[in-house]
């Protein structure tokens, strides 16, 4: 495999996992916010 192709694959995988991590973080923030909202009310 050419080096450029490998680098492109790695960066694509990196972007994928970053997007996934952001999605998980948003879900956690919303879930925690719901819990605290219920506690306050």
C-alpha cells in the first residue's frame, strides 16, 4: 500500500472515532442534564 493511502485511511478512521466520541459525549450531557433537571424539580 502507498503511504498516502495509509495516511488517508488513518485520518478517516480518526475523524470517525472523534465524531463518535462527540456523539456519545452529547448523549451523556443530555442524560445528566435530565437527571439534574428531575432532581431540581
